[in-house]
C-alpha cells in the first residue's frame, strides 16, 4: 500500500508541474500575444466606429440630395401640369415656323411658344424670325402640343435622374477621399 501512495505523490507532483507549466505559458501568452490581440480588438473597434460615423454622414448627404431632387421633381411636375392645362385650354399655343415649301432654312428648327397671361388670349401671329426672313408658321393642335410637351417632360425627368445620380456619386467620392489615409 505504501508503494501506491508514492505513485500518487509522483502523479500529484506531475500534475502540479503541468499546471505550473500551463500557467507559465498562459502568462507568456497574456504578456505578449494577449496584449497584441487586445490592441487589435481596440483598433478594429475604432475603425468600425469611424466607418459607422462616415456611413451615417454619407446617408445624411444622400438624404439631402434626394430631398432636393424630390422638391425639384415636384416643382417641375407642377409647371408641366400648368402648361399642359394651358395648352388644353388654348391659352397657350405652340407654333412652329416652317420655310415655304417645307424646307427649313436654319440648321435647327425653332419652336416658338407664346404664353398668355392668365385670363388673356395668346397673341396671334408668328414669332419673329431671327434672320429677318419671314417664314410660314404652323400652329399645332392642343393634343399634339401636349404630346410634344410630354416628350420634353420625359427628357427633363431623365436629366434630373441623371443629375441626382451624379450628385450622389460626387458626395460618395468626396466622403471616400476624406477617409483615405496617407500612411
């Protein structure tokens, strides 16, 4: 029985040595790698906080751009609706100057639009030709005028959408250049 207890003592000493060795390894790890890992976690947390702040600022910039563009869309729609109603009522007429024989003399045809004040009829007669040559004028019926207005309004809407895209890109570009590090 006495021999069995020596074995237990040896096992207990071996266990104490293993535990001491594990404690030493843990201490060395905590002293070296652990400190480095803690710094890495702190750096990652700071970087995430900076990225979150930049993202919030960019979202604010984009919301401002969208809001301004939406106000512009609303204003343009109101203007187009007013002009469409004036064309339908005949208070505004769309006239196109044409050269005799159907040949247009200028490189780009002009579209003359005469706007009347509310409650007044549109003035009659062709728009003056810039070159001094008088040309025949064709007055479009309200339905055709409204269709042409719709085509122009669609083009204007596409340009507004493109401008919003460009403004958003520019805001993103400025934010990203502001975040770049030079180290």
